[in-house]
C-alpha cells in the first residue's frame, strides 16, 4: 500500500512536471514539493532533479522507482493469494466427535450442507478430541461433558437419554430393582470418559459391583462387545439405531438425574474459524 508521499513521487515521475502532478493529485504545488522533500529526507537521498524540464530521476531515484513498482506488484499478488487462501479455507471444516455422534449428528448435518464445503472428521475419545483442539488439529468437537471448559465455548446442540442395554441372548429379566444388577458382567468406558463418570456414580449409589468387565474407549465398541457376550453396556437409543442392532437388546431405563444429558459443541471462539465452521456452529 503506497503512502501519500510515495504517490506524490510516482505521479511526478509520470507527469514529468510538478505543476501537472499537483493538478492531477488535486493538491497545491507547495504541498507536493513539501511531500517530496519529506520523502527524500526520510530516505536520506535525492530522488528527483527538479532543475531539468521535465524533471528527471537521480540514479537513486531510478532504483527507488523500480523498488516501488516491484513492491506494488508483490503486494497485489500477496493480497490476491491471501484472499484466495481465505476463500479456500473459508469452506473447510475440521471437526471431531466420538463415533456415535459422527454417524448421527455430524452425518445428518453434512448430508444437508455439502455444497462448497470440505469436511475433515476425526473420530476419537473425548480426551483425545480435547488434545486435538488444543493443538489446533481440529476446529471444534462434540462432547457430552458438563465440566467447565474455561475459555472454550460450549454450545448445547442436543440431548440424549442413556439406557442400560442388555443383549436379548442373555435371557436376563429385570425386576425393577437396580440392586439386582450387582455382580453382573458389564462393558464399560475408560475412566476419563464423561459417561463412565455417570456409570460409576450409578454403581456407587445402588451398590453395584461388576462381576467382570471389559473397557472400551468408544460407546460403539461397547455395543459390539456386548453383542458378543462380554456383558451389558450403556448407550443411547440413537447409538443402537446407528449400528442397526436395536432389536437385539432389551433396554432398562435409568435415572434421569444421572443418565439424561446434554450434547455440546466445544470450540475456541478466539481462534481462527472458517466461515463454513462458524455457520455450522450456528446451525447444527
């Protein structure tokens, strides 16, 4: 971007005359002379020989003229490349989610918003997704944790109810008392998972001690292991529908205070977010 005095210099070179240059710039000739003097003082050398008619460039002035012309071309290319880059990145969304939500909430949104948008989806555990956001590998992620995320924004995008899913092949008949689940086999999540925190509270409240358990880092994997006989698992109805296994489970309703939860989209509002990503945050 040329400053005022640089424009004065270029116009003077173009017109070859201070009077004509001043008229073209809609300023007085003394104002033009003052600007040229200021530019030469700043640079530390003479640019123009004003004794000639038309005015001529000094040797240093010729070098400086080439510099300005080159800089102007570079700035034009720079601005164009930056704009092209922003327009390209403006249609990119990098989002993370546990598998269940990648195949439900995200799949549903993407199916309705495919035009001119490039998606990158990372499927991982809550802990891994938090690390990805911190290291800027993703722009946002889906979480069910109700903890305080500090400077990060947490937007509610849905809710769900978790049930205890008992494979029908177990032949288990629930008598209405949660205590009857003591010493049963379960498929659980890793300790840092938000759902597992709720499960642990449920076990403690009703005195449930698993006879044996299998630990996974994704609800989807828990469901698969449960169907193979590893034990009962905890999942939402949507998770069972996604895997097309609803008919293979009996569902036990669980207390709302522990197993009815919100689903959030987590992102850093202070970080750069593409236009498409901000649109998704608003609409999902």
